C-alpha cells in the first residue's frame, strides 16, 4: 500500500474515532489509535510514522524483533506494544523490544518479565488481558485471578513492571449485542479494580478492533487496535 493510501486511511479512522467520542459524550482525543502492523513490512510502518502515527502493536514477538529495532532507531518517538498471546520462551525478546505488553493473561508471566526487565535495566508497562469471549482461550478468567496478580504488585514483587490497565478481545461475531456485552464486562471489572487498587494508575482500557472499535469507544475504550483498516489485507505468506 502506498503512502497516500495509508495517510488517507489514517485520517479516515482518526475521524471515525473522534466522531465516536462525540456520540458517546467522551472528551476529544480521549481514545488513542494503535496501528497493528502484523504481517505488514517495515516500509508500511515507516509510511505510517511519516503520517504522524507513532503507536503500533505487534502480535508476534519474532516479527516485532525483525521489524522494529531499526524502525525505532530511525524514529525515536515510536511506541511498540505486544498484543498477541505471549509464550514463556518469547518473554525475553518481548520485554526487550516493546514498551508495553498488553497480553498478560496469567500470573506466571510476571516473574519472567520482571527478571528480564531487571537484566535489561528497563521498566515496561503491562495490561492484564480479561477473558470475555468464549471463542478465545487467553485472558484472566476471574476477578480473583486478577486480584492475585495485582496483590503481587502491591507486595512489591515486580518493581520493573508498571501495571497500567486492562485489555480484552471481543468475540468474533456479527452479533453486536455479544460484542457490546464483552466490552461492558471488561469495563465493569476494570472499574472495580481501579477503585480497589487506587495506588496504581490502571486507567488504560484497550479494546476494539477494525470491526468493532466504535462500540468499544461507546463502552469506555481508551485505545483501539486497528490493522486492516489502515494497512489493508495482510500478506499471510509472510508468517
């Protein structure tokens, strides 16, 4: 996809976000756009950066490692989040390349992330993934599990990790009521935990993708993850 097309699509999506904020009675610019660059080349990322888009998400750690170190050297404003399921053997490189891991879906990841962040002398933000869709396997499945994770932070177990909020994936369905219910559940849990763990800034709520981001904004999302609507269809041959 050429630079003009990426710019036009970014402008279009950003306007849709602003319109959704307005309809929902949200403050303008209260929702950030993340460009999801999975299976798209570094050249497409650079074109988006040249258009002023600095926040990106990658699902796969190895692809992020192949693509972003050089991009970040060229564009120091680049912010990269890991948003896909994270295997234990990928943690080292995930914390090395990213400034945030959104897909923390189980407690055993946390001591691993802490160890490698300490090795790198680096702090990173983490979002806790909430399981709200039966067609996905990842995410904390109960409020008690999330509380156990946050209790570890309150106890000082992870000084190099910054708990910053929550993430969810809506079900893959055309049923807008099911999608909305997923977002409402995530927001409800997030609000309760923000209140109970007020010593942390847990204000980030990452939910909504190309097909459902306007619903997500209506239900309180602070960050939407958009890929295809910006970069076009993915080249799955590059997996």
